[in-house]
C-alpha cells in the first residue's frame, strides 16, 4: 500500500516498499525509463534484506505496529485517484488527523519506534507519516536530526533519509540537496530549486539513487501531474 507514494519518494515521493515485484504499472514505466531499472531492483533487494533480518522477530509493541500500518494505509488511500478539490481536501484532513498521533508516538518513544518495537514495515509507515507532516516543519526537522542511527542500522534507507532531508529543506524555504521534491510546471514534473544543481547526480549516486533525469522520467510515467494547488509530491 505504501508503494505508489513512496515510489515518488524514491522516485518522486514516498518509502522503501516502492520497488515491489510484479507491479505492471512500474514495469511499464521502467520500459520507458530503462536507466531507472537497475536502481529500482537494487532498492527492492535492499528492502527485502531489511525485511528478512526481522522475519523471525516478533515486534515488542504489536498494537502500535498495527496502528502505524493502519494510519499509513489511510494516508495512501487519500492520495489515490484524480487530484480534485475534494480529494485534496480529504488528503489534508487525513494529514491533519495523523499529525498529533504520530507526534505523540514519537514523544512517547523518544523518537521514531524502531524495528524491534514495531517491525520494519511499521518503521516505514512511521517515516511516511513524518514525511507528510508538512504542517509542522519543526517536527520534521527534529526527526531528520534524530534518525541517522536508524539509517546506519539499516532500519531506514539512505534514500528515505534523503527524501525527508529534502522535504524539510523545501518546507523551510531552503534549497534541496537531492532533487526528490518535484513541482508541476507547464504540465511537466521538474525538481524544485536545488543547491549546486550541476552536482545533484553525484549527491544522488552517493546514496545509491538513480540520476535525476531517470527519477523524473519514472515520476512522469507513474503519476499524473496534479493541479498547482495540490500538496507537494513528496
């Protein structure tokens, strides 16, 4: 359920589940964007490796795990379909309802819950909820500043760390680093302003991500360009 938004997280948005196998929509996009295929496969394998390390472990907080998965599912369902005014209003209402809940979870746990507590899929769900907490940039910045140990342990991918980093920078009126945050201009996706744009592919390569042109190519195939007033494509 996290795949499409997270595809444009690795691809435009939002998490690690975006590189699912057997996805005909993604397969069709990769036929038109062949340069992206090796990176999508590498992300899929890394996600499978993270998942396998916790296959036999029972999360210590199963109720919280289910809560996070349920919240993320509602988040993603709100982002499906055409970008109508009603859809955007519903999406914003869902984000507003999720924000105090994920903030309380973070406050209770002293940070994002880890894989031992909720499992790797619910860690991804928690990350997604923070990624969409645009109404509280200070909270997003707090999480970016605290999750590096989880990145080092492989609980959060470097790709997702980069996505949230860019999100915080853009939401703070600063230049993004990795080009992950896109903007619809004249009916086409393009990256929002970046620091040293001529070096963006080097920065993306350093975290194992595809060149920006391939990222935008897949974004174009996977998601229609929303109206200008729609929320950022994460």
